[in-house]
């Protein structure tokens, strides 16, 4: 269930970036109190804020039941992939070969992180860290 909640959060994170990009297209060239007040009621700005809040809530609920390292890697990496795809479609931004190669490496990295066992029996480094953290508590 945590992965489903996290997936909703990732989608909300991608959407918040799209909404904020749209909102900034309406940012006033000349900054004054009135122009900033007008910008403050920009619906894209508010939709971006709601999407960002949704992402945060989903992330908080997801990390309650999953490893923080896996959740953080998934959110940052999959958001990067989602933003790259959506920005190419919505904003007609160019996706370079380097970006595609980087995205492939990100996907491979997520696979490596999520397939690593939580604890390898006899792993001295992990045992030492676990004991050190336990003694601090």
C-alpha cells in the first residue's frame, strides 16, 4: 500500500512542477505590489501548491511503512523521469541523448537500490552502524 501512496505522491510532484512552470509564465515583468497581488491569485500557482501539499502528505504516509532510502530514491528519481517526459510533451522542451542516457541510468539505479536486501547476514559495516545507532538511543 505504501508504494501506491508513494506513486500518487510522485504524480502530484510532477504536476506541481508543471503547474509552477505555468504559473511563472504569468509572472509580471515589472514587480509592484499590485502585480504581485495579481500573481498571488494565479490559479496555476495555487494548483501547484495543492499538488505540492498532496505530494508531501503522500510521502509522509509512505515513509511510515517503507525504508526512507528507497522512498526518497523513488520520489526524486521517478519525479525527474516524469518531469522530463511531461515537459517534453506539454512545454515542447527538447530531450537530449544525454537526458535519455541519464534517465536510463536513474532507472537502473532505482532497480539496484530497491533490490538490495535490508540486511546481509554477517555484514560487519551494517552491524557496526546498527549497534552505534542503538547505543545512541
